[in-house]
C-alpha cells in the first residue's frame, strides 16, 4: 500500500489571499464588525501540546498514513507516544492555521457587501490558481452567526457552482456563548476544486472550541478546550482519530486521543483501537497512558495497557506495558505524574 498523508502545505498556499485583498487590513470598524466576532482567530483554536516550539518542521503534515503511531519526530530519541500525539496535533493545527487563518485575513478587510444580515467578502481570484473564493457570515439569530468559505472553478460565473471548503458557527460578543463554536473543513471539496494542490487530502476535520467568554475568539485564549475529529476518506486512508485538548492557565495541559490506527512498525498489519491520555507540566515533562485493543493484539489478553513518561527534553524516561509488547525502559520514579 502506498503511503498516504494528510498534507496541507499546498492548501495554505492556495488560500493565502492577503495579496488578493484590496488595500491594507482595516484599522477601523466598518459594517462588517459584528460579523467578525463570530470567527475565531487561528491561535485561539490550536490544540495544545507540551513542547515549547509548536512550529518545528516535524509537524508540517498530519501523518494519518498507516503506521503513524510508530513514528518518532525528527528521527530522534524522543518518546514514541509523545511523538505520535505531537504529529497528530501538529497536523490538525496546520490545517486549521491554513484554512481558518485565511478566513481571518479575509474578514479583517472591508466586506464587499453587508445586506439583510449577511456580510460577504470576495470573490477573490489569484491569477495562478484554478479556484475563486468568497467568505460569507450570516446572522441566524441575535449575535449568532453561520460562516462559510466557498470556492468555485475560476472559469465559472455562477453562484450555484460555489462549494463549501469551511463551514462554521459562532457567537458575537453580546451573546452569553461568545467563545463557543465549531467548524468543519472539507478536504474532499478542496481536492475536487484543486486536484493538483490537494491530491493527498481527503475527508473532513471537525473542530469544536470552548474559549473564555471574556477573551472570546481572540488568540492566546486560556483556559481553552478544543476537540478535533479527523475522518479521512476510508478509500484513501482507513485511519481516523479524535483529539480533545485542554490548555490551562498555569501552562499545564492534557490530550485525550481515541484512534483507529496501525501501531505496528511494519505499517501493513491490522488496525487497532487506541486510547491515549497524555498530561504535561509547564516545562513540558509529561506522561502518557495508552490502551491498545483489537487488530493484531492477541485475543488473550485482548488489550495492552502501557505507560510512557518523558522529561523536559521530551526523551523517554520510562516505559512499560502489560505484556512486554515493547521492552521496558527507565525508572517509574522518573514519571512526573502518577497513573490515572
């Protein structure tokens, strides 16, 4: 089976529309101000992680290829399960940054029109891209809004040809639920609109965000909880996962991952059901508790329970599992957290 990955570099390139916008970003309020309040800033909906630099090169794509659970970032001696959660989290964040970041740029220009409770930005077309994009925010109730980033073939002049790449819902500052919301990125649509730019992209990424009301949709919102559900097209990639990320004011955090994936280094065996609970301190040191079932796990015992700990250098300080699935390493006293 050829390796498939959920890449977003080309997606970022085709949606970085700053150069397409008329004039500079707004320095004043305009008729679109209330509609902007529903759209979260990309930094506000990033999945949290223990490392201090979330922009390292090994998070450039989300490896939903089979065998991703066996990957260690940068090829170094980093903790295996820390590495998996980092790759998963980094890929989701890259998708969100590319798509939602572009939408954020768009809505902070002056809207093309504000009519009957709907603000529209665009259409915008780059000379070298095959797609024309527009962004719309629609008031559906008092301080409650739906928003959509849509594309259509560049040669089309019909609004009926627009298809949604991003759909979301959020709330304005006057609403008690400001900071709450959700959005879905449809990579199948992105690929159909631009097959060359998205040949390895498939499925959907669904994000639910819970941000502080007083900070709302802005960047750096803490504490925050983000839930990301990644569902590739099964015909392209049979693996899928859901991540719940909690980031706390004191710099600590946690990730809960449920995945259907292949944990074998060979990358060609059956898929297992995997649950990972990772926790970390402000300095990055942390612990992951892992449960693996199904797939190539023997019927007796049926499940494997493992624990992995790492220090503030992200190198494995301890590992053990219930059936010696992998050799034990280190000292349990090195773990910065006790068992759940």
